[in-house]
C-alpha cells in the first residue's frame, strides 16, 4: 500500500466513531481530507462540523457539511485529525500543515480525540519531525533565542502565515524525552501562541494503518 492508500484506509476506519445527530471536530491535512471525503458519503448523519483550519472549512462546505462556530456549539463529542508523529503513549507532534493552534483548541473542546495516521508516523521518541511553534511576529527573534537555550534549532517557515496571522518556527534537533514538560515550557515563553506537542491533552485513540490493516492503540 502507498502512504496515501494507508491514509485513506485509516480515515475511513474513523467513520465508525461518528454518531447520528452529532457536531464533530475535523482536523487538517491529507489524512483529514480523506476523512472529510468519507464524511461526505454519510453527511446526513451529521448536524455539522467545527473546522480546525480555513482549508478544512472550505473542504467541508464544498461537500455540503455545515461548518459551525465553536462558540455556538459548546463541547464536542469527537475530534478526528492526523499527526506528524505519534508514540504508543498517544503523545503527538502536530502542525506540519500550520494549523496547530486551532487543532489544539478543537481537541481541548472534544470528549474523544481519534488520531488517524499511517504507520510511518509511529516513533519511540518524538522530535525527528521538526516541532512547529506558532509565534506572534514581533516575538520571532526572542522566542528563537529562548528555544536555542532549550536545546532546539528553530527555523522560520518561509512564506507562511497561519490562519491567525502569525509565523511558525519549526524546531529541529529535539529528542523529546518528556513531552508534557517541554509543551509547558514552550507555552510559557512570551510570544508563543501554541506549540505542536499534544501531550497534556494526548489523543484518546490512535488508529494506525499498515499493510496488515488498521490497528487501534488506546
Ligand atoms: C496539520 C497537522 C496534520 O494533522 C499533520 O501535519 C499530518 O498531516 P498529513 O495527514 O497530511 O500527513 O497537524 O497542522
């Protein structure tokens, strides 16, 4: 199976978590896009969706799923999204697509976070994938210096602005032995909006696609 076939298989497997009459959170990226395409076929079941990015909102609308504002929905029963890296503890790195802040908000509002990924995303230790950090533009250099002090190598994501109008620093050379601690340290730096570690609020279910099929980690 190609990576894209695995992404599609795992996205379709997540459809079984969707119940009638729900408003659910929908993530961002190529795996989440397969999930949206799957949702399109059962859209009568859903009352709507909260999108974790403008791109996802556009795709949901295109297939006829109403996009709702999180401020009007209250908490959500389910959030389905991909990841850039995941461990067996269901700690994640997210934000390769730059949507980490809204993704973290929707995850925080959701009772169950089902993460969908192909098996290439499973790692023993997070950090091979550069950790995205969303930063207020005026704090770019300040935050970069503090990240160097923490042992990382920040690289500005070129020609990129988040949906919130901010920049992304992708942090290389991290071996993240304690993701909860690093997530907290980064969030406490003045000028950081969010970082891409999802450890304080990890996934609740990780669905992983391989050539052998889709397996579930909880
Ligand atoms: C976007 C994300 C994505 O979930 C992550 O980048 C994985 O993307 P893909 O499904 O395309 O591999 O966090 O901000």
